[in-house]
């Protein structure tokens, strides 16, 4: 038989005691003999150690992504400050260092443009 895990709502076998998707212990124990439960439990725990959480929930999700602004993007943000401002708000949660760099270069470009216009 198949039942739904109350924690993660995945469909699982009613003979296991630990959900292989979320790793939570199920409240209802199966009615099979103890030997069978032991072998299922071992199998589930082996599967559970290899089970990874969804990509968005992992702490190392952004570790592989380089968090720095490239020189071309810095130049674009300097020349067109509104692009830097938009990039800052789009990237500030995912890539905070790059977003800060976009904002700084946009502010520098805006300040430079202001100085040039005042000087002329």
C-alpha cells in the first residue's frame, strides 16, 4: 500500500518508518515483523544519507557562483547609471558583492555626469 507523508506530502510505502524524501520519522509503525522493519529501516537510512535537499534550500547554493562584477558590467553601469541601479535591485539577494559593485559604479557614473554637466 501507499500513503502520503504528513511532513512533505510525498507518496511513500506504508511499510517504512522514516520518509526517504524528508527524513522525518512517521508516527504510525508498520505491522510487519521486527526483522522486516529493521531491514527496511537500514535501507531507508542508507537512502536518506544520499538524499539532498532541494537546490534552493541548500546553504551552498551560491558557493559555485562568482560574486563579483565583471569589468564590462562596471563600465556599462558607469556609462548608464540606471542600468547599475536596476542590476543592484535584481542581484542584491543572490550576489550581494556584485550588486554593491554595480551600485557603486552607477553612483560614480552619475556623479561624473553631474560634474561634467556643471562644468560645461
